[in-house]
C-alpha cells in the first residue's frame, strides 16, 4: 500500500484515517518521499518545509488519538499556490518583486484549512502574479506537465495542477482569474473548479484582478474537490465581495439522486481553432449525458467573441492598479543606488517585474488613461455586462453548459513564449466564466493520441456548485480517466 498511498484520494485517505489503518504522518511521509523522487522532473514546488509538514501531521494524529479529529480533511496534505498567505511562510508569487517576503498572517482559506486540521503543504509554482497560461512566466522555474515533461502543465496554477497529477499532494489550492484553475487541471488530467465569484474569500490572496479572482480546489475526483471547496467557502468579513449565502453540504448533495439535467451546448465553443481530438472527446461526453437521459440543447452565447478582448482590458486595468503597491517601499525588493523617490520606484519596478507583468501594467495603465478610458475600459465593462447576460439568458433554459476546457491539449514548452496573443487564446473557453462570475469545473474526459489529458468544462448557475458537482460526478462515475496516472 505504501507505494501508492500518495495517489489515494482525500476521501479514501480520510476513511483510512478514521478506521485507524494509517496515520497522517504516514501519508505526509509518503507525499514527501514522492515529492523528493519526482519534483526534480516536475518542478511543481517553489519551496516546501518537510519538518513543518511532519509536525502538522503529528499534531493531527495526536488529535485523532484523543478522539478530537476536526473533520474529513484532518491530517490530509493540501498544496498551496504561492499566491496565498500562510503565516510565517515565504510568499513570492513567483516574482523577484516579493523576494524574501514572509506572510504576517493567514489567508482566510488557509485559516479555514488549518481549522479543519489539514496539513498545509509547500508553495506551488505559478506564472508571475498569476499572469500566464503555461507557468513559463514564473521567475523561479518552469513546471513540467507530468504526462509529458516536454510540455507545459498550463497556468497560471501550473504547480497546483502538476503536483496533484504527479502524486505530490492529493489536493491543492489555486486561483482562477481567467482560467488558471480549469485550464491547468484540463492539461494535467485532474479536477479543477472555479467557484462563483464571492463564494470563497479573497482575503490573503495576492490581488491580480480583484473583480475576477477566485480561489478554488484541485483534486483527483469530484468528491474531493467538493470536500475542499466545502472547507474554504463562506462569507468573510475581511472580504467585502464575499457573499452571505447558505453553503449546502456538497458531499451530502452528491449522495442524493439528481438529474437528469437540461444541458446547453454553446455553439460558439465548437468553432474554429478547436483541436479535433478535443472536440471528439467532448462530443463523446455530450453523447454520454444524452444516453443518461439528459436533454441536450444547442444554445448561443452571442458575445463570446469579445471575451478575450474584454478580459485583457479589465484584467490589465485592475492589475495596473493592484500592482502599484510594489514600489520598493513596502515590500522586500528595493533597488539600491537610487537618486530620489521617483528613481526608486522606476528602478525597483524595472528590476522586480518580469516582462509579462510589465506588459500587463503598461496595457492596463493605457486603457485607464484619460482620453482612452471611455473607449476601452468603460466599453469593456459594458460588454462584460452583455457577456453575463448571455449566460443568464441561457440559464433560463438550461441547468448548465458543456464545453471543452481548452482548445487543445498541452503544448510544448517554449512554443508560445514569444507569442503573447497565442498564449492568451489558451483561455478562450474559460475567461467568460470569470467575466460573468459564474462557477465552472474541469474534469478529465479523455486523452489525445499523444497521451495528453483532455478536459471537459461544465459551467453552472451562480451559487449552484452542488449541481455542477453532481453533473461532473455523473460522468466521472462511468469513466476511468481520473484513475489513470502519468508514468514518471
Ligand atoms: N491566462 C490568463 C491570464 O494570463 C488567466 C490567468 C489566471 O486565471 N490567473 O491572465
């Protein structure tokens, strides 16, 4: 059993812990050994602290021995994207700008994980400040796709997806501003979900584009993703955009008989640029739902064509404002040899930010500048409202939408680094959900001829995560893609 402990699901590990067949320390040691064995190839982690993880595991085992286990995640390791604050741990956002910054407090999601007894495990690689789709914009290292280390794992939460796919953690957290959970989940063959905007507190998540950012889970199965979301969801007085809403018990909801559903197939998601192998796998999934008794209807989201353009105006505008705080005064990187305060700002930012971050700050400053604001930013906000309207219209008729998560399987490392527009198109199917604020999940639905995973995206109604999990699980239960693991 020990060899495969690191590939067990969290739900399964929890059952073993409850029946006292294994300890949290054994799980954590298995994960550490696995990480030591494969992370030189995968490069999912920026850093990790083995002693700290073992200490957390021992505390969990002691709690359990006293009969005081805190819940289903007690003793289970969860990897953390290096964009979320964990008190006393480094937080880099894969940027030189944050240098040796150490978080003075816990993000709300992290506090909730700790309250649930989870073992907070490592700092996962990402594109710098979550800007990118391949993890190649990290200033630290590039993460490899565990299924083919010549390929990218997706991004920006590439480390979070790759670590679960490679067995370096059964669960992880990422953040999704335009697809950064769903896209890498699809490319690495794991489950990844972006909750409704406002379901999970953003407190302690380093801001990229505040009206789009959401934290969400990565896991091997839908049930595990539901378990992790359950733990982090809920209103938080430290985030005024977090929503006061009753959170259902997602796992209990999963046990209930649900469906059949009415599922919409947005025709704009099956056009030019969609890889034939991806289309085939997704169409097969749609056929599966039809055979299960779901009503399948064609729908249109007519403003889809504008989503990427609108996103790169709104996200960059918000980023240019959010990243203004890195001025050499308040955070750790500070240029030396400067003449005056202005020189300090210029040099610090020139040295601290990588090329993609600079591109976004310049774009964002431009679209907000006087004379261009109305033409770009204001216009983009109006189109954003139309995009949200498309979804709300569709949801008058259907329960959820089925689409591919990405236009193609993972591409090769280096292939798109010099072509930002091609890179931006990786998120063509995921971006709209962030603009509309709706939830989305990506689950494995097949493999390409080259052995790379393919993801199925299900988009749901606001705050109907329970439906999304149920629809996704229906497919998962009848297929075995999620049980396959890369040969590393
Ligand atoms: N790839 C998109 C971008 O570069 C989305 C990133 C994200 O969701 N954080 O902005």
